[in-house]
C-alpha cells in the first residue's frame, strides 16, 4: 500500500455522527467557552489558573509574579489550536476574534530574540535554558508551534506563525552540535512534533533538521541530563520527585534508535515516537522506522489496556513492565491515549499498514471519549478500569484516581488536548493518497476533496456501533479509488457497490475499490456482534476474568444499573448477550448490553467480622453494561470492566 499519506483539509470535512457529532458540537457550544473562562479566571467556583494573566505580565501590561505550573502556557496554546480546528469545522463562533486577541497578546509577550516562556521571562530570566529536565521550555514551544501551524493553515493569518518562527529560529541557534551551542534536548518531548509541523507549513528545512537533532542527541553519552543534574548537585528545582532522576522516565537511557520498549512517562514516550515516525518518513530512515515498530509492538502487545489506555503507574504517569496492567490503580492518562493516536496515525502513513488504526480507534472510542463528559465541562485525567469511590482517597496510593470527572486540574494538559483532538477528528477519519481517498474511521461525516485528477464529494453514514452497517455515497468527476480499512475487530463482512456484492482482496488491512466517474453507493457490513475477551495469562490482574466489547467499544458495569459491590459479579463463560435499546441519558444512541450473571456472597462471615467460615451463596442476577466511554455521565458510583468468569 502507499506510504506517506497526506492529511485532508479540515475545512472541507463536516462531522455528522450521532456520537462524535454530539461531542464535536459541544466544542463551539460550550467547550471553547468553558475553557476560555478557565484560562481567564472567569469561571465561578474554579481555582484560578493565571494563564492569561501570566502573558499580560510578560508583555509588561501588568505587574506581578508569574503563577501556576511551569508549563502553564501550553493550556492556552492547545486552546488556540482547538479554536483553529473549530474554525475549520465552522464551529468557532466568536472565538476566532478572541483567538486573534490572544495572538496579539502572545506576540507582545515575546522577547525580541524570539524567546517566549512566561515563567522564565517573569520569575527566573537568569535560568533560561538551564534546566531542560524540569523547565519544559521546549515542550511549551512545541505546543505553540503546533497551534501556530494549525491557525495559519486554516485562517491564513500569519501573526502567530511569525511568533512561532522567531521562537524556532532562536531554538535552532541555541541548540545543536556546534561549539557554543547547548548539546541537549527537552526533558519532555513535544518540540520535535512542533518543529516538524512548522517545517511542513514553511518549507524551512532547518526546522526539520532541528527536530532530527533533538531525537539523535537524546540518550547519547556523555548524557546531557546527568550533566544538568551535576550542575544542580542533584537537587530538583521544580519537582521534588525528580531527585535521583531515572533516565528511562524521559526516554534518555539510550538513543531512540536503539530503544525497543515503551518506557518512562507515557505522554513523553508517545510524543517522542510520533516525531520519530515523522522523521523516519521524511528521511526514509529505516533504522528509525524499525525502532518505532518495536516500541509500538511492545506497547500494544504487552503494555496497553483493552481500552487503549497506556501508562499503568500512578507514580510518575509511566509505563512499568510487560503485562503490569492493574485495573483499579491504572493511570491511563487521557493525554497518553491521544499521544497513542498521534503515533498510530503516523505509523500507518509510514508503513502503509491499516492495522495501526485499530489501536487509534481503540483509544479514541474508549479512553479519549471517557476523558470528557457529555456536557463538555468535566474531565478525567486518569482512566482506570475499575472504580470503587470510597477507596479513591487522598494521601494514599489511590489518590490519583478520581471517581467523578473534575472541573479542571492544576496540571491541566488533558482538557485542552481532548478539545483539539475532537475538533480535528477529520484527520483520523480520512487521508489522501496519490490515487485514492483513504477511509480509516467509520464516523458519519462528509468530505470534498481532490485526488489526482478526480474531484470527490463523499458522504458517509455510519451505524457501525449498532448494526455494523456503513453507507458511503460518492460523487466523483473521474476514475479514482477508495482505500477502506477493514477493522481488526470484524472477523467477517461484506461490501456492495451500487447494490452488487463485491469480492475484494484485503492487503495490509485495506480493501481497494476502484470507482468510475459518476455517482456510487458503497455499502459495508462489519461484524460488530458483542463478544467476550480474555487477557493474556501473564496479565495476572485479569486471570479468570472476561471483558465485553461490541465493535471498537469496551463495555463496563456501573452501579447505576447493577448496584454496588460489583466485585461480587460472576459471568458464565459463553453467556449470551442481548443488544438492548440505548439509554437516552448517554451520548450517541449507543446500545446497552444485557446478560445474566451471578452474585457470589460470603455468608459465613458476620457483618461485624473481617474473616470467618467459608460459606458462599450464589444468586442469579440480570446485568446491564454500557460503553466504558460513557461511565459516570448519569450518576456517581462503582464501575467495572473485567468480570470474573464461571467455567
């Protein structure tokens, strides 16, 4: 299959899906406004973020101390990127004007040499570029570059692009191999992604070369991070937990080309890998490509949850070891799954294989959607697969798990990251090849585009999540082709073109349909029957347990439908599942699943005893499961994905 696919023009895509359209519609209706009020400290009952305030101080328009976390600026940049994508989708409303005002403020805050970071400009100008491990200067610049590239491409307005280029030019002067330059790299990867996007927009090769330098320099000896540590006598400046720093945490234990496992902080790893995949494609670098493949395979086959969550440890938000996937304490940061989507999208383009989109789909439909409520004003940072609210207590090993979505966070990377992902959803649905339009996700939408000599107007109506049916109507001006991904969850299916069943070959996970000029209807039918899944025997947490999926969606039990003490639930292997009508309180008319199970109670232990006689009682019970992405939208309470099996 073709490699090096192009992203579509988001201005020419509209999302009409019952599920994702509901969330995407919230972006213009509520999410941008809600997040703007957070950033401007104008939301009643919310702790101040100082985000806009910091830029005003940096611009010399106010006096004061810079407050908030050291990387606070990135919340504004991701919001700005969300606005850009919302403009493309016709959903931005008044926020384009506000975005222009913000860009003016950002420009006024930037120093004449291109430096831009409100923390170091206001609080510690003498410490610029002195603490790359903790200071997040390059990470922050990367998000600014991503926002600038998106805003310029979509609006044609150059001001934020000029800001980004000045900053990128400074970085190119400060960092590199030459004498007098800093021979270092960011503690938190992201600038590499931003530089590559800036290169693609401007054509300036030095930005691509700078991204390559950061990847190639990382983990080499003498190790730059160890050098920085020595200069501070091993004492952290911002994060006390960084004492005795673990190089794996920042993927700096060895050069990225030599890495074979997903390690360290999950978001950092995914952003690094996304940049590696981009660079492998741009330079046709097989060594980088092979490293990406090995890391991806290790992650998806040994270190990923069934929901597409990654990073199992609440300690430092990181990967641990193979098959260590605890359900109740699993971290599964929302941003990490977004990073997985970024990595997977690039791997599909790099290798020409559609299977990478299976895991993009898994993360999107489960962990990423779970990260935001239906109303668009509450968020999960952490996404475990089992929750008992009374055990999620402060100052314990479970304090990272929240049993309800939160208004915001002191470290608020996830809410604006969700917004920019949902606002740019079209890039995960479609891609452009030299002679074909690629369809990667079956989400109701429309696109108008050109492929080679053909103008294509396509409408996709998807009932994937209920019946497994997808209908595509295409109007094309000249002979062209569609490359349709066959999802990994579907073990059977059929394709009809203009009413005629069509025999097709599947290659690299795609079906290629050649279509002549004119109007055509393509009907797809995938197998989305509910099914039980088991985990690898090495996942000790899930020994003797089953999880329920329908299509790409993982299902869970909630206290709302099944009562508390969900740990008492057992389900017989092979139990039949009834597809029931949707619960109207949930998004997208998603079907509810019903089946029979058992509750096993200990009758030999008194209510005032902790341990006692072994005497179990079993009673039949009716169980109802809802999509994992929808949990905690109706009420608070327990949640459970993996259920104990009866053989």
